[in-house]
């Protein structure tokens, strides 16, 4: 279990419970790396976030988890980090 924001909880609760490919193109074929990079670039430009990299989401995730009330230990566990004491 992992704490989530209220807005994410609403999205997750509304989503159908299925086991399927998350990112797919025409014909439900899974995306390969090049296809993902193309769509990622298109989305970041459309959002006005030129220069944003996929791995930048880790920092955003850290911030979001903290705002949702996660402890540093919980955040570290989710992200595969260690906590310095």
C-alpha cells in the first residue's frame, strides 16, 4: 500500500481493473523505445516543458509522495532510494 493524493485516488478508483498493455499504439501493439521517446517528446512540447526528461519524473514523484504525507522511509522504499541518517 502507498499513500496517494486525493486526485490520483479518484483516477485510480475510476479506472477499470484489467491486466493489459498500458502504452499501446494502433492495433494494440506495445510501444517500443523509439515510439515511447517520440510520444514523450510530443507530450512535453505540447505541455510547454521542452527539455523535460522521463527520468525527471522521479523528483516529481518524490515531491508528490511527500505532499501526500509519505515519510522519507516510505518515499525511499517506493523509489528504490536509501535514507541517510
